C-alpha cells in the first residue's frame, strides 16, 4: 500500500467516529429538563403557599405526579445516553474510557450539592420538630427521672456507711454477746436508734435470726436469699433497693462471729417511689408522642426527594452533553494514537478551529507523526546493533561460573546472571528493577564504601537463603567516568566449602594438640587414685566414706575425660574408608534394629526401595554415621515434653537417586534451630548440654570421603505439618578416590 493510500485509510478511520448523542436526543433532553424544572418550581411555590392556588390534597397530588412524570422522562433519556456510553465502552471505542470518567466526575459534582442540601434539610427539619415536641419538656422529664434515681443511690450509699460502722461496733461487742445476751439486745437497740435504722438483725449463715433490734417501726423486709451469703464479706457488703417494698436494705459479714451477718434496712420517704413511677410513665408517654413525628418528616422528605431528583437528573444530563462535546476531539486523538501504536505513522488528525487548544494539540500530533516517520529507520538500525551486543553479553554472563549482578546509578538491579540467581536465591524476574538493599542487604556496607569513590571494594559476607547459609567472596567494581552517576558490577564467588574446609582442618589440628596434651597425665592420675584407694581404704577410719567418694569421683572423671579425648582423637584421625561391595539395605536394617532395641518407646518405620541394594562403601564407617544420626533423632524425640508428644516416631527411607544412595531420617522431635544452622556441622558446635559437637562433624567427613554429604532440614519440608528434623545422607554407590585433605561436609545443619 502506498503512502497516500495509508494516509487516506487512517484519516477515514478517525473521521468515522461520531458523537454518542444525536441532535434529536439533545432537543428532547432540553425539553425534558425545562419541563422538570418548571414542575419542580411550581410544586415548591404551591406547597409553600406562595401562590393563589390552595395546596389541597388534589393539587398536591397533581404536582407530585407531574414532577414524577418529568423525573421518569429524564431517567429514560439519561438511561439511553448511559446505555450508548456503556456499549461504546464494551466495544473498545476510542475515548470511551475518558468519556466514562468525565461523565462520572460531572455526575459526582452534580450529586454533591444535592447530598449537602439533604443533610442540611434533614438537620433543619429535625431541629424544627425538636422545638415542636418541646425539647425543654423532655429535658425536664429526664432530669426528674435522673434526680429520683440519684436519690435512691444516695440512700443506698448512706445505708452502706451506717451498716459498716455498726458492724464494727457489733464486732467489738462480741464479748458482751457471749456474757450477757440481754444487755447485747439493748446494745443492738441503741445502735439501731442512734444510726436511724428501724430494722437491724444478726442472721446466721442458715438464715436463722441470732439477734435483732427492737424498734417501734414495723417494716416488712424480705429474708436474705441463701445465694447472697457467699458473695458478702467483711469489707464487701451488698446493698439493694426494693421499690415494691419502699425500702433499701443491706447485709455485711460480721467480724469475730461464727458465720454471722448484719442485716439492716431503712424505708424511703413516702412520696419518693410514687413520684418515681409517675416520672417514668411521663417519659414513656413523651417518647411515644415523639415517635409519631415520622409522618411529618415523610411529607417533607417526599417533597424534597422529587425536587432533588429533578435538579440532580437535569445536572447529570447537562454533564453528559458537555462531556460529549469535550470528548469528541479527544476521541479523535485517541483513535489516531491507537493507529500509531500499530505502526501506522501516516495518521493525520482532522482539526477544527472552534475546538481551541484541542485543535492545536491535533496539529502538534500531526507534526509528531511526521517526525516519527523520519526517525523510525534510524531507531530500527540502532536497535539491531544493540540486540546483537546484548545477545553476546547475555551469552558471556550465562556461561560464567561466578555470580554477576549489575546495578544502575540508583542501586537498582539491571543484570542478574544464572549463577547469581542460585547464590542469592532470587530469580531474574523477581530481582530485576528491585533495590539491591532489598535483594542482597548483606553487602550494604561494601556499597557504602563504593559510593565514597573507591573503584574496587572486596570482602566476604554470609548469605542465608532458604534455611541455608553460604559464604560469598564479593567484589564491587565501578567504571571510571566523569559522569555524575554511574553503575556498579558485583561479582560473587561461593567459598562456603573452602571456608568450611579451612575451619575443619584448623579444628582437627586443635583436636590433635588437645588429645596429646591431656591424655599423657590422665593415666598417672587414675593409677594414683586407685593406689590411694587400695592402700588407705582399711587404714582410714575417720571420714572413710568421704575418702572413698573422692577417690571414686577422681577415677570416674578421669574416665570421662579419656572418652572425650578419644572423641578428639577420632575426629583428628578419621580412618580411611575401606571400600568394598556390600548391601546398603542390610547395613541400614542392622543399625535400625540396634536403635529399636535401645529405644522401645519410639516407633521406627523403615522403607527400602530395593532389597538388596549393592554399593561400594565402608560398612563400619557407614554404620557409625547412621547410628550417630538415628541416636541424635532419638534424643531429639526424648527432649519433647510428654504432654506435647503422643508417640515418638523416626522414619527412615533408602533409595537411589541417579548414581547416589540417599538415606532420609525424619523424626518428630524438638527440631533444629534456624539461625546459624550450617555451623552445627562444624567441630565443637552443638545445641546439647553435654554434647561435644564432634558427632556430626565426623559423619560429614565420612560421607564426604564416600563421595557424598549430609543435608539436614525441617521435617515439615518432607512431611507437611510435622515438626522435627529431616536428615538426608547421600554417598556415591560406586567407588571413588579419597583425598587426605579434610573438607567440610555439604550440610546445612548439624548435631543437636
């Protein structure tokens, strides 16, 4: 297609866009808006009694029906406009989204004043009705009711104070009660008279009256309920108001008496309770009258609703038409932009001088498409060159064994090769564009030094990802440039095995020295203690038991030190494995049998993929390693509190994975720590109180000399929802060549 044909086709596509609303709908809309506004004005003037027409029921009903008809006509017109707008939006018509937004904005602007007027009218109407229903009268009634209730509470408080004071005096008069009950009865009478208590009794816990005050006032007081006695103490009396009996009563436990309580009562003034009842009835009647004002509110609300709807719908229609006028040139621009997005740069937007700034925008758009046509060829050539260089760079980075991270001047990741993905545990999709401090916060200090102007910054960091820690050698370099901002290249090398091997070699040397220095004096110490015990056992008569206990302690502690030194020696001089063809399944079965006998309270489940399972390995060393791991699992199960463990369980599975034999041990014990988990395999690192920290270090060396390693994780990674540890032992099924240099086992967790 020629340039002229492409331009004609594009312009025809843009010119084909028309307005949503037609000329006929605009005329009908204007008529409906005028009719609705006139109807609303007439209704307001008639109901406000501002016209000669009397607001009779027929007149009011006629006005409301006319207004309702106008509202219905407006709703129909606006509904049609909205339906056309929705259809255009569904068909993806150019400018439909912005059209919807503008219409929505205008509708909200129109609705906001109506809502505000509704709130003001509601508040005004409510306040007017409050005056009609005498808010002052309501306040007086409520205050009278509150005053009566306050009086009752005050009487209860006065009775409480008098009762507590009388209980103290009665408690002091306990000796008088024991000696002369006649005088005690007189004492009770005096107390009740002085304190103005016409009713006072001492009642036992079985509701039996022990003593009472004789006054000239007859009061019908209810007996104390038995369930009240347990709730009453010497400092916590109970006071109750009895409106039916016109009195307030209280009870308190007496100090010094055997399960006895002081029960007092005082009558109210004769007219208090009737007045309280009358006040409550008046308040209820007033509330009933107030609830009937809904009819008045409904009438005003109906009038407001009709007028508000007319005004609101008229504003919405005006907003719709204004939006149509405003969106038409924008729609043409959007249609042209859509064609440009498909690669057609021969688009020309029709412009009209009456559209003002939007017409100028169209002219600018036409100039832009012209410039784009001249620049596209240059951009395409530059893109081809950049793509060829990018493909070469990606090939180099993908083949590099070291991790490479490129960051821009704002420290956001721009390059991430596959080796770096594995080292930092983040894929390229997840890391690209992210801040380096979020993806790899461990090198923040090195980046600060690089920002200070150093061209090369080197160091080591420890990175923990997915419950596994790695030691990385980090190099941060930057280009020498005069620009104010430039990027950095970070190189990562995994030196975890190297660091672990260095630590293991150092600990092995320490173990040899400790074993040599400690073992020499142990035998003379033990022999001397045994000789002292044999020679002086019969001659010492004083503190003989202490002598024997001390010598036994020396001998026992020397044996413990010897065993610890033997552990050091075994770690320092691990025997070379003697590889021979043997059955892995039988070896595992024997180790499990021994542990099952030693731990009958734990359930051992063994799953062997193939039986027999031939391989090249040292049976003795592999049995030692397996026994150590199962022993750790059993101790972990035993450390769980009994109330948190139904039944101890250790599950073992043996299978082949390619050229390797894999043994998985899963327990439901206390599990393993998450912090510094990889260091548990290092010598003398343990979480047990009496552990030497050598068991799993030896296991790791044995498995490494068998061409494998040890990997320990959480049991939930193997069996979802189960707590405990999951240990995986892996070694090569074929014979390998061993080396003399010690190295770290490939593990993430150690002895617990």
